């Protein structure tokens, strides 16, 4: 039997099928997982309990995305700014990430998930780097969901890093300003070769991008839920996708251009008559 995600069953399978037939499943979903601390505080628990429960949300979200046929899922697991948190919390998060990778890589591999990472990976503890690189190497030929972990990542870090590489190439290959195009920049950022996110989900009701994929989110649809990340499960993922399916993505154009309506055909003829082309 070929590799693939464990299939959804019962009512969940029916909900997933309905989502697939009612519209497009976003190819790339990015998530700002926020509110672990507040979730814990509300329950009189230490912040660390929120992070641990957050791993359960990651597990459920990854599984549901794989089953639905989402191609890429990017999770903002640790930002450049998160290094400024108390030392104990940083250390706990690093251990939690290490444990999650150790515990989950086998299952991810069986479910045909390909692991990738973006961010300043060299800044992570050596043990975590090794586990991550091993997971990436082991799952690199998988053809299902690509799970991208943003670790020690920030959008500004990404762009700065890309600009440095471009500057080096300008010097080494004598490039001119015409060589600097949007495509060139896209091919130098950490997500080179990966389509931009179609949908960004942010939990805990904050209306911010928080230095996430600044370049890549240019035309991404945003879904914000008041739920804290540890309380996020696949039902809310489905709700985000339903909401996404109702949106009209115009990429700066007008609605008629997208739908090829009579108005557009008429407008096209009118333009032709003016330009003679
Ligand atoms: C934000 O909540 C969450 C984080 C900084 C860490 C997210 C990490 C996990 C869920 C751990 C597991 C991840 C993977 C990929 C296995 P917060 O601490 O900022 O919450 P607050 O805003 O309520 O304080």
C-alpha cells in the first residue's frame, strides 16, 4: 500500500468531502499560533501547559491538512523576537520542539508528510538542529503535505538575509539594477520555490502580522479567530477554509476580469476600438 495520510472517518470524512466539493482547498496555509500563555493563564496553569497543549493543536491541524489535500502548511513556531522571552521559557520551548520532532517524525513520515524549515536554524540548540535536519532528510521524498516550520524566523530577517545574498551576487556577477526583479527576490527568500500562502490563520484575536512572512503574504487572505492556539482544532480549520471559499481573490484586478463577464468582453472590445489592437 502506498504512503498517505490516515484517512478521516465518519462525520469528519463527510465534512472534509463537503469542503472539497464546495470550493477550492487553499494550497498553502500559514498559521500564527498565538495565545498559548493566555490559554494557560485562564485555567490557572503555567504558560508551559499552554505550549504543551499547543502541540496537540499542531498534531490535529497537520493531520487534517494532510487529509484535505492542502499542499503546504507553514507554522510560525518560534520567532526571532521570541528569543527575548525569559530564559526558562525559551529553553522549555526548545525542549518541547525537540520532543515533538522526536515523537512525531515517524508518524509524519508514514503519513507522507515532508518536513521543511525556514529561519535562522543555526541559532537553535545543536540537538534540535540535528533532529530537524534528520527529519528533513528522512522525509524529503514524501509527496503529501509539506510542513514548513518557521523557527527563529521573522519576515525582516528573511528579507535582510535575501538582500545580503543578492548584494553578494551583484558584486560577484556584475549584475545591474535590471536584474533585481520580484521573481529574483522571491527566489532568494527562504520560501523560494514554494507558492505564497493562500490563507493566513491567526489565533487569539490579534489583528497583526507580527513580522511573519512579510513578502509572501502580499495577497494572502487572512482569517482571525478569537480562539487561543491550544483550543484550536480541525473544526476551526474547516471554518477558516469555509470563510476562505467565500472570498473573491482579485489580486488587484476587478471582479469582471476574473469572471470573464459580458462587461469585460464589452470593455475589451471598447479598448480594442480605442487602441486599434
Ligand atoms: C504563542 O503563544 C506561541 C508560541 C510562541 C510557540 C508556539 C509553539 C508551539 C505551539 C509548540 C509546538 C510547535 C510545533 C511546531 C511542534 P504565546 O506564548 O505568545 O501566548 P500569549 O500571547 O498568550 O502569551
